[in-house]
């Protein structure tokens, strides 16, 4: 989180610096820096964190389900499956598991519905109940579940890669836009000297940087959209 704030502080300083180069107006530049930093801290950081948390949480769920099924397949018991699945390196998840050690295995799986609010996990718990009641081949019982969870995992990988590509596209677009401003500033120096103090030009630059933030927000909304099937709440 601190790293994100540092990165966005640098980005805000860069925008403020570019604003100063474009206007030579310290007040307007400071305002653009302040608005940019406020936007990044209040909106962008939270949205990015929520996006990454959701991806990490689903990856954790995917690994838990697979490890559990493998454990049951090898040890032929639900407790063996849980023991295998609970060997996670995620600190927060380990704390969650430690807090429910007093419950039996099936109660722990039920409790974790709150931690993994996904349709695949809900199906997983139901199929473990079925295995516990009737026995059978766990790999056959969960074959469709494994396919579905893998499909969702592949979907997450796809949107993550698309997000990186979209980010590169947005950066390239705004680099060209800033190059236009740089051309006005340095390539048309005499023209710039006649307009730099005019309120209309300063307002134009301010609106330009406002559109930079708006486009960033729109791109962020597209990149951070994760459509995972979630289980229905029991109320």
C-alpha cells in the first residue's frame, strides 16, 4: 500500500511538473499536482487494491480446492484433504484457518464460504458433503468442478494480461498527447510566450490534465472489472 502511494506521488509530481512546463504558472501546477494526488489516493489506490485482492483471493480459493481434492484422492479422507489444502503460505489465510481450528473439518469448509464467496467454492463444499456421505471416487465426483475452476482461473489470467496491454495503450496515447504540449512549449516558443499568461490557455491546460485523470479512471474501471461467478447469499 505504501509503495502504491509512493508511485502515485511520483506520478502526481510528474503531472504537476508537466503542467508547469506547459504554463509556467506555479499556482495552476500546484493545483494539478494536488488534484492528481487526491484522485490517486482516494480512488485509484483503493480500486487497484480491491482488484488485486479479488484476484489473489480467487487464486487462493483455486489452490485450496485443488489441494483439498488431491489430498482426499491420496489419503482417502476429508481430514487428509483439509490437511493438504491448509498448507498455505498466505499469512492472512493462515490466521483465518487458525481461528477455526476448534471446528470439525466440514464446519471449517462451511465457515470458509464467507472467505471464498464464489460459486465454484459453494459447489466444492456440496460435493465434499456428497463424498463424505456416500464415498466414491473424489476425482470423478469433482471432475466438472475442476474444469469450471480451471476455466475461471484461465479467465483471470486473460483479463490480467489484457489489463497490462490496455495500460500500455493508454500510456502511449498520453505520451503522444504530452508530446503535442511539448511541441507548443518548445517548438513554438514565440507563440507560447504570447499565450502562456492568458486565462483561457491556462484553463485549457487544466482541462487537458483533468481529461488525463478521467481517461485513467475509465481505463482503470475497464482493467479492474472482474466478473467471477459468486455464490448466492443465504440471507
